[in-house]
C-alpha cells in the first residue's frame, strides 16, 4: 500500500523500518479505503514516523504505550511551530493531534482519543433499566429515545450542580426550580414541554421501580403549548428558485446539494428521509421513488419527476464518491460515509442563507414547508397533502389551513358558511 503513495523506495523503507511500521501501514490502508486524498496521506505519514521516534525516545516499547506520549509530542510540535512563526496558533494542536489519535484508533481496538466521548446514559446507575423500558414497554423509536437522553442529561447535570446526591432527595421544589431554569434559558415553549414530558415519564418509572418513595410526576408543571399557534416557516416559490439557482452544479458537492434540495422541495421529504434513501429506492425502469422510512412505519412511492431524476443521475454519475455504501448521498470529504439527517438540514440552511432568504431556523424543514405550501395554494385537500408528505395524523396538516390565503379571503369577503361546508 505504501508504494501506491510514495515513489522513492527509501521513503517506503524508512516507514517500514519504523518500530510501528505495521501500524502506520494499516492506517494508510484505512485512509485509502475511506477516500482520503493522496496529499493528505503524504502529510500524515511523516508526522506519524516522527511521533514514533518521539515516543520511543521517551521510553515507549510497544504500541499500547503510545497513548501516554501523545500530549508530549503535540506540545513539542506546537512549541516548534510557535518558535518558527512567532505567534501562537490555537488550531495547530489539532493539526498534530488529529492524525496521531486517528492512527491509534485504527491500530488499537480499545483506544479512545481526546475528542467528544459518548456520554453514559443519564441515571444509568441510579435508575437502571429506564431506557430499556422505553424500548421494550413503550416501543419508542431511536429518535424519541435520544430526546429522552438529551432532556434527562440536562436534569442529571442540574442535580449534580446543586449538590443532590441521589434521586431519593428529589422534591417538588427541586423539580420546579429545574423547570424554571429551563424556561428561563431562552428555549421554545415546546422544548420546555418536551423536557417536562420526559421528566414525568422518568419519575413515574422511578416510583414504579421503588427508586423514589412517591410518584413526583404530578409535581412537574409544564407550559401550555397551543396547537396551531404558529405559522409554518415556508418561503415563496420565487425564493425557492433563487436557492436552487445559487447552487454551483459544476462541482461534485453542488451536484449532490442540488439533488437534495430538489428532493426536499419537490416531495416535501424530511431531512432524515433524504439521508436514508438508498440506491435500491430508485426504480429507474418505472420512474418511481420509494420512501420507506417514514414516521409510524409508513412508506410512500412517488413518481420520479424528470428534474429530480436528472439531478440524481448527474450526481450518481459525476459527483458521488466511489464506495460500497448503498445510501444515495455520501459525504464529499473523507472519511467517505453516508450523510446524516443533521448534515442534510445543515446544507439546506447554508444554501438558504447564501441565497439571502431570511427565515427562522433555516433548514430542511423550511423547504418541506414550502412544498406543502405550494400544494395548499393549488387547492389540494388537506388529507391529500398529509398523505403526500407523510403526516401521521390529519391534525398535523391542519396548521396549513391558516396559510390558505385564497380560502381565507373568501371567508372574509363572502359567505363564510358556504365556503366552510
């Protein structure tokens, strides 16, 4: 593998003569497999050889000794860089630490770098079995369970901050203070309500399992959130066209982003539905697009619009990195792997801002709302619209009646009862 990237035999011999040469060569193969460019590999290998020499001089004798010398090596390289340039660079440590820790992660199965570590489930020791209960007894989806994990992690941090040692010390006053703090943190009322809902379920579980002496769920008072109190954050079709026009379709990233934006605004897909699309979901022979992973286990099959099909074909032929993944949309930079829902929403938000479209919380849902708004303007029944965009309940579509301008105008100017019948 080294000969693929290094022409001079003496360079290959030096790497292989290094005492962690096999680990470095394994890492080079991993980089190649995950789509890293040759330039990146050329810059990383000499750094890793230097790290091996530094660790050996400091007493390392085997690969498992290497993690103890990462910080020393990074500090030395940062100091050398600062002496040469004269000014500190706050990002230079990442430049050295990243490749070293990534190599150790590939070479050592049990190695954990200094990056973000996966947090243990909240209250894993104080209330064991809660998240298993959410799956087995309540049948919640992974996305919903992640919501519980997020809210309860904030509650666990709060209890630690105020010095509460265990769940048996909980009281209505503590719970009220936590909810008040969350309410005053600038969060949306619906987010605070979600926190309170997760807390109520958790407290009922604790009482059932004997963790707390009494059921404190009734002590959690949540803010009132009124249905249909907001207006969907859609944009006009002219603004949608402006967003599409600002995409540079000459680049692989532009081809990918353009196809994603068309899927969002043509079919009103959610970001996670776009991220989950696979090559098997596109039926080119019958011009059909399947969306299997909708809410509540629903699936939908759409006719494949010619504009969407052309954009997808352009991306698949000229923009998609070569890989074995079946998902349609792949990261444009290494490591090569499928895009996630957050990345889909993020790129939609970037293009909205680049086009100068001002909207609260720009993202994938902005274009989803715009797709629904266009159907409302075309006088489609709300039930048909709800089925098209995958709403679980007709109540989810009712909010769009507030932006059905033409019908509302008839109600205001004519016989409202006749219009509503």
